C-alpha cells in the first residue's frame, strides 16, 4: 500500500480514558484526520472519550446516524436508512485513503464486538483497513462489579437483549455466566426472562461502566417498569469450579 493511505479503526475501551491501550493513544494523539459516529445534535461518546488528546489542527469527520432508536430494529425502514449511510461513509473513507491519507476512526469498546465500524469494514477493501482492539465494555462492567464473571469450566454467554423474551429465558437458563447487552427499553422484557429462568435474584445491572455516572445495582432493586440507558450491561456471574 505504498501509494495508498489507510483507514484505522481504534478501539477506545469501555469509557475510562485511562483504559486506552498505548497503541490506541499513540494513533489518536498523532492523527491528522479522525472520524467518529454520533447521533445528530450530540457530540458522540467516542469523541468525548478523546477530549484533550487530539492534535490542535486535526480534521474531524462526524458520521451522523440517520436513525438510532426512533425505529424498531425489525422495521425494514431501519436497515433502509442505515445501509445507504454506511455505504456513503465507506466510499468517503475509501477516497481519503486512496488519496494517501490515514483516517483514524474512533470506536467505543472493541470495534469487532457489536461495533458500528463493522458495517464500514464489510464495505471497505480489506487491504486498506487496520483494526486496533480495545478493552470491551463488558470487561469494564464485570470488573466494576467486583466479581469474576467466569470460573473454571463456566460457559459464558453474550446475548443481545433484542432477542425475544422466550429465547432470552432459554439462553439465561442454559448459561453458567451471562452478559446481556443492547438493553435500553428492553429492560422490562429482560427482567421477565430472568424471572422465568429463575435467575432474577442473581442478576446485576451496570450502567455507564467505568464512566462518569457509573451505577451498579441488583436487578431486584430496580423498579419493574424502569428502562436502562444505552450504555448498560446486565451480568450473571458464574459460580463454577475453583481450587
């Protein structure tokens, strides 16, 4: 790629700026062009996480989602709005790289774990892209809970709370340890699934893990009709084999 630049997606970790890797910090602080996702009218969490790290003359590209939670995921209009958005930005980033530039894309957590960058990655030439892994949000949350998530032979399940209530209950019942993500307005359904699987008493909700405003509560302490913020993760800690 001597004549080309590249697109580098940098995993920023779970929220605490001190949990960036050394490689991520170096790339962010020396970037000439940075791109990041955000909701229209919002600064975007990824951008907030690097406040004070960017070069004074850096060029910023704000990739504003056309839709976030206004349309249900299962509505065809959701993909209908997002597919052209990802296609457009993939072409724009590709053009910058073909012109010899390096564009650093900021991503919360790890880019390959439910990250929006995956949809650009799938549309960009593989030889043009580099991905820098980051500490995952779930790792930040289970560490914040003060308890190991998996012991010995525990099987860990990572589950989106966008699944049906019945499927969530089935997976909860079959798992030794579990992480539920994408909670938000799905928290009441997730609560019912936990109760159906007989594991409500053991569940913890970590909101904004490692970030300002972090809150950790047992699910039994949370009102039945309460919704969770976007950055919330539910944990069921494993109790498996140990010496």
